[in-house]
């Protein structure tokens, strides 16, 4: 199955799209690729700080929501990163030249738009995860109404 361009799946634009491509997706999982290069958003001299991993995870979750929306013939919607539990990284930065694989697995999805994903980041060709977290997200039915008055329905 050919995956859509990541820019079709996330409600981000321009340089704010940090994922390079989606490698695979199904109803509960998505794997995306991020290539770290000197021009990468938020890159320093040696790479990108590992703290950016939480945003890679959040964008992979957004891509998953976008992929599901396209499968249903619906428009991609904006969602919100609510927080994470135990974001941990075994490296201080993602080194320039590395290729990251961002895996997200939906473990909880309520009808109210709340969801939770187990996430991990691997370095392509590496033996184990370099970052992990459980990420909580929220996607209201009507984002404009929610932003206006906090009403999620």
C-alpha cells in the first residue's frame, strides 16, 4: 500500500512538518521516518535535542489521525497534545545524519476525542528504542467551537 504524503495527513505546514514520510499505518499503528540533517528544524551543530522527540511523536499521532480520516473519506482535523507520561530518552540528541523511526500505537480512544498512544523512537539500524513515552491527545469534533468556549461537542 502506498502511503500518502505526510503533508496530507497532518494539520501543519511548511517547516513545521517535522516528519519526512509515513512508512506504514493501520487502524491502531503508524510508523514515520525523520531524517536528521544540518537544516532540520531545531537542529544545533551536532543534531536535534532529544527533547524534540515528543513533537515527533505528537506529529506521528496527528499523521495517524489524518490517515484514519482519509480512510473514512473525512477531512484532516486539528488535535491537541495534552501531555505525556515518562518521556525518556537514552540519548541527549538525535545526531546529524541519523534516520529515526517514530512508532505510535493507539492504546485508548474514547468517543469523546481523548486518546492515548504508546510511542517509541528507534534509530534505523539500531538495536533498541532511544526514546519512549505514553502520549495523551484530544481531538474535539469542532475545534473552532472548542477554542471559542471550551465546548468539545
